[in-house]
């Protein structure tokens, strides 16, 4: 049972050197700093470049045995004054 988690994004060397964003990976740790889950964001390079923070993505969260325990899906949604009913949803 966890009452608190700490999320650290893993920075890829290629991303740091070239300044291009790659699919994000995260370590999810307990308050003692022990890794309890691992998360990977899945999306395309086109989405990351064109849509930036509004992009569609799927995040798979796996336990230490590599079994997926949670899948978070956010479809691409329009965020403009012309389409106010299409707000982001997960």
C-alpha cells in the first residue's frame, strides 16, 4: 500500500544532446526511493512536435515484474475557442 509516490522522468541522452523529445519514460518510486512501477509514454514523433502538450498519448504503467497494471489513454482533442466542448480527457 502506498500513500505517496514520487515520479522521476528519465532523460534520454539523445534527447538532451539534440533537443528533440523522445517518448517519455518514468520511474515511480515509494517515499523510500525504491522503484515500485515503471511508466512509458507511447506516441509518435509527429504528435510530440506538432501538438506538444495537447498531444494524444498512451501511458503504460508496469509493476516490477513487467506486468501492465494501468493503461492511461488520452486521445487527441481540439482546444480552441471554436470547439469549446472538445476539452482534454483521459
